C-alpha cells in the first residue's frame, strides 16, 4: 500500500525547522500542496525570521508545491487569512498539523505567570486557533485530518516543564472531544507525542542520540495519522524509529457500600479501586458514566 497525498492541501504550523519542516517536505514529496507556516521565532518564542520561505524553496527545488506563511498561531486574524489564501489558491484545506511550539522551561517555583501564559498560548490556544480556522471548511467538504502535537512531558511529566506539560496534555484532551464532533463529517483527529533531535532538544541529547532521533524518524507516524485511512482519537508516541500508542485508561473500580463512602472507606478499598487488571479505555466521558451506571445496576 502506498500512501499518497495527491490532490490534498496541508497546513503545517511551525514548519520552518525541526519536525514541521520534515513533515512538510514529505507531504509535498507525496503530492500534497503544503502551506509552510512559521513565524520564525527563537526557541523561547521571541523574534521572527524567514524560516518558512526557506522550506518552501526546498520543497519547490524538489519539484513540490508550497506556500509560505509567516503568521503566528496565536493570531486569529492571521490564521483565518492563511486558510483563506490556501482555499483561494488550491480550493480547500484537507490536513492540518498543529506543530508550532516554544519552550519556557523553569521549575514551577521560578516560573512566572507570563511564562505559563505564553507557552499555553502558543501550544494549546494556538492549536485551537489554527483548528478553528479550518474546522467549518473541513465539515463542509466532509473531509479533514487534524494532528495535534503533545509530548511525553504532557503524557507522563517532566521536571521544569509545568507550563508545557499542561498545554501538551491539554492538546490530547482537545483531540478527545474534537474527534467526537468531527466523526460525522469524516474529520479524524489524532495526537502525536514525538521525540526528536531538533533545536528544542539539542541541549538534552548527546550527539549520537541526536542523530538517532532525527525528525525524519517521526514522519512516518505523523503522515499515517493524517492519511486517508488514518485511525482517529489516537495518541501515538514516535521517536528514533520506535512507535507506540498511549491511552487514558479506567480501572475496573469498585462500587462502595453506603457505609464505606467516607475517606476511610476509600483508603480501605484503595487496592481494589486502583487495581489495573482489566482496565478499559472509555471512548468518551459518557462512556465512563455508562460504566458507572452499569456498576450501579449490577
Ligand atoms: P522547533 O523549535 O524546531 O520547531 C518549532 C517551530 O515552531 C519553530 O520553527 C518556531 O519558529 C515555530 N513557532 C514558534 N512559535 C510560533 C508561532 N506563534 N506561530 C507559528 N510558528 C511558531 O522544535 P521541534 O522539536 O521541531 O518541535 C515541534 C513540535 O514538537 C513542538 O510542538 C514541540 O513542542 C513538539 N515536541 C518536540 C519534541 C522533540 O523531542 N523535539 C518532543 C515533544 C514534543
């Protein structure tokens, strides 16, 4: 099976370097027309450059079709304009990869609320802003593939990244409702949690690991998740050629007797409440409530 993006229009945010650039190059190589969005900011979100233009040049030199966009994902007007330009030039937008990101790493003690807001603004609200700009169009054309970018920090935690982790798990949560709202309109929504050697991680990885974790090793998962036959509501981890899925599970739990519905009762039954054997993955919040109701009846 060959996965082609012929006839598709894709927007990749933050595609002026790192992972976004690698996604954009491969989407274009496989036939997509690509909007390369990037503000060209430094790692901490400050400044601007022509990073997007350079990637467009690379794509065009390789025979592909692309358009540069220097808008910020935090600017609603710029995101609306970016989507309008893509529609005008190429008739619609089928794929959105929300990838733009910045870092303001500090322990929570040292983190200012400005550090918090900026990171949440770019990652979480920025992804919502870009998604909002394509959402109605995707519903109307009965086709859409959206990929959010989470992180192992969001899923599992990492010292010094409280702002980033909150935004990243927020994106997985965003996916979990959006996939339900998009299902009727053939809009599939997934989350990727990449690990890659980019400027974001250059001071963490030793040189050999930096090479092994080349962004190109994340591309296969990202492109599968925005392809025609993509699954939906998945969280996929990808790095150095290793791929896995991650899930928000629910343990079998325990219905406590009326007498036991006290903090002491929860403490007494904690082993059963938190026993992971037989845990399930609810498909929605309602699914979780149904399980509780069934437990009431049983
Ligand atoms: P990167 O710094 O190379 O790429 C991020 C890009 O986003 C930059 O080119 C930057 O200019 C752009 N950007 C920043 N603010 C923007 C804004 N407001 N509007 C538009 N573009 C903006 O880093 P990367 O490693 O390629 O990261 C890509 C994504 O993957 C990020 O969301 C990051 O959090 C996530 N991620 C990366 C890793 C990793 O190991 N590299 C791990 C987990 C998650």
